[in-house]
C-alpha cells in the first residue's frame, strides 16, 4: 500500500495505489488499484459543520462537513462524516463486531446506545463493512472523510489499545485514498501524526488549548467551537489571539446540536481562503459574525442531552430512530 504523504502546502496531498486483500477476502470487491488523486482543503478556508442538519445559504463557505447519509453541497469541498469506531444508537447492523469486556458489550458511558467496535480482533471485518460507506461518500461527490471516535480506546474499559485503533484507521485511510477521498483526523490531539491523515478536524481546540498540537502536524486544520462552552465574545477574542500568534486553524462557532438553524459565526480576524485544491469554489465575501439567512434547510432528529463534563464525543445524533450508515437487510 502506498499512500500520499502529509503535504504542508495544503495542496494535493498525493496519490494512492491500494490493494485491499482483506476486503476482498471478506466478500467485498477490492477498491480499484489504479492511481487516484486526493486533496486536503486549503489552509484557512472558511468552513461550516453541518452533521446535525443541513442548510445552504449565501455567501457560501468553501468547506462543509455533513453526515454520510446526506447529499454533498454542490460546488463546495465536502467532508463526509462516518462514525467508524462505535455503533450508532439503535443500529445493530454491526453487533457481531461490538467489543465485549467481562461478558458484556462495552457501551460509551457518555452516549447510551453506542457500543465500541472491536478494532482489536475484527479489524479486517470492519474495514470490509465500512468500504461501501466510503464508496457512497465518493459517489455523492464528497472530497474527504472524517472518521469519528478515533479515541474510543479511552472509553473501552481496557478492551482496546491505542495501537488497535491506529492500525485500523490506517486501513480505512488506505481505502479512502484509493477512492480519491482525503482523510481528516477527528479530535485526539495527542495522536496527531500517528496515522497518515491529510488534515485535521477538531472540536474545541481553542477551549482546551490544543490547536497547536494539530497545526504542528497538519497544514490544514478545521476547528469547531460551541456556544454552550464559549460565548461569541470570548470566541472572537480567543480566535483573534490564535490568528495573531501565527499558524491557526479555520474556526467556526456552532451550537452543540449543529442544527440547520443554530448558531453560526466565523472568526472576524481570519481572512477567508477562496480556493481549495482541485475543487470549484463559491465566491465568498468578507466574513460576518451573524447567523446567515438560509435558502434550503434539512433538520436532523434532535440529539440527546450533552453535559459540559462530556468532553468527547459530543456531536453524534442520539435518537430512537437514528440515521443508519448503511443497510444490511434487517
């Protein structure tokens, strides 16, 4: 497997030649082994986080992240959200791969109904199961993917080790690259640089003073802060300080439900990047810090209650009828 190296310029990060023997052995067709290109979004690009509900507005951002069940925002650089390390609430399609400890399935203590996936002994099976999801992301026109819950080992009651998750995500990155998808490290600042991700997507790195850990490892870093944790005034002050200090992520302030009509501000001190590698852009004027008017809106189900003490994860939907990543015929 040959993968693209991290490129500090923020341009096209490489090509991939992927031979997925494990996937083929599990009954899935191997990803095409032809050389394909993939690209990280440009450093400094204005972005929006929409995994809790989609909306389109003008002036448009340059980059957006949406759930894999949604459609891409045409003309933008789209990132596909995939919960690759835990089950979704109510989704039993991957129960065969749930982690056991002490005779019981290991559930995320912060998100009832989400169970850890066994990256220790079921890695090849999981890669095979998620390959169709990544194919769907690519077919919909997404340019990249974020793999959520990379840090699941921290909540696994000792059932998983960091090396298990790193080995697993390296395989997923290879699949994504083979499909022409760049990959984002999601959270877990202490793991920056441990796997060949192309950029980072962080939550609350300003709040927790972790942004530098990401910017040292990646030329492109996207950060979302939450109004329930940080006021708009504090956000503007702190992001301005980060920008003035040198390298800084692209910041956006959202509500914790990342709802279609929720809070949405950008850092006034940050210049807007108008280009991304190989992706058409919508012309974006100077940033504002007010909510934008929407043209079309799609709202996802309401999530469960998040508490300030619940540091990670805090952003997936919890509902009695969650969106599924894929269907297994059940």
